């Protein structure tokens, strides 16, 4: 006699492409129904939904500007209307723009704080209210994507760093405030994917800068997110998955290291 496992639904922000997409696909493969959040990348979101459906049988895309409070507050109710219930939120979407102490301003700080910290807190709040309304033994989990940079700080991307520091602090506060209905766990990758700031050769060289000789891959990060979601004893802490990069001192962000600095760290 086979037992039917109830369907679980997860909202993954920034799931249209890059790391968010890889997390969405990994969770779909694990049987989760995936709500794919996107802001502007409709074509990519549609592709992610189609791929998730092949794996899990149920997925849908949801558009929202995470810097807009009303849009964020409307996001989880939209997912609930589509799937009936939500069991988890993975906050993967992130604004990542360069500024320094010399160029810092309120506008840049607010832009990063709204989308990188505020949105995640509001979604945790919404999930808590939803789970509490379901009553009984209903439980949920929030996973916040952070950055090894928080344990190995440098002067680059100041507003981004401040926003991730705020989200990391929220892990602790929310884990206490929303228990026992909601667990809150951080996952902090190292250098995982390349960007327009790096050539393929530069990315490969920087990816090797760690005690283990490699940083995190998308598969590593997705596996850690799944572990955080499945392990019922983890809350209020952050799992670093970076090959040990947080143990090494970098004076600049990976994307801004000069070739000489890369050679010196080898």
C-alpha cells in the first residue's frame, strides 16, 4: 500500500533565471510545486515554469516589483489563490549594484534595502499569517539567500552589503518572532555564477580562490536550500556554502579583483 505525500508549494523569488532558476528546478525535481517570481524577465520565467512543470507537474509565474511594498504584500496571496496553500518561501531575488563609501547615498541604500531586506521580511510575515490561519500542526520555512561577503567584508557594493546584513539579522529576529509556525534559515553562497563584469577566464580563476580550491556551484547552493527546507531542527542561523571563501581575506569584491591580487591569493 503506497502512501500519498501531500503536495508542497514554494515561492522562489527571482526564479526566472540564474541561481533562482536553479533552485526552482531543484525543488521541482524534489516534488515541490513552484511559484516562479519574476520582475521583468517574462520569457525566462515562462521557460522556468515549463521546466518545473515537467518535473513536478505544477508551476506558475508571478510578476512583482520587490521594491514596491504593495506589490510584495500582494505576491503571496496571489500564490495562495493559485495553489491553495504555500509552505515555503525562498528569497533569492537580489539587487546588486556597485557603490562605495565615497558614492553612497540614501537613494542607493533604500533601493537595496527595499528589495533585498524589506521584501524578504514582508514575505516571511505573510507566510506566518497564512500558516497560522491554517492552524493545527501547519508549519512553514523561509530561506534567505545571503552572501559570504558578510563574513569577509570589503569596501565594494556598500548598499548591497548593508541590505544583506539587515536580512541576516532578520534571520535571528524572525526565527524568534515567528516560531513555532515558521523556521527562518540563511544560505550564504560564495562566488557561484559569472557576470558581465568578468570574462570566463577571470571567473574560473576567482572561483578557485578558496581553501577547497573551488567555490560554490548552483547545484551546491540548491542542495543546501533543500537541506534547510527539509531539516526541521534548523532555524535562526546561516549555512555558508562557499568552499571556505569566507575564511580568506579579500580587499575587493571578486568582480573587482585585479589579476595581481588573484595571483597573490593562490
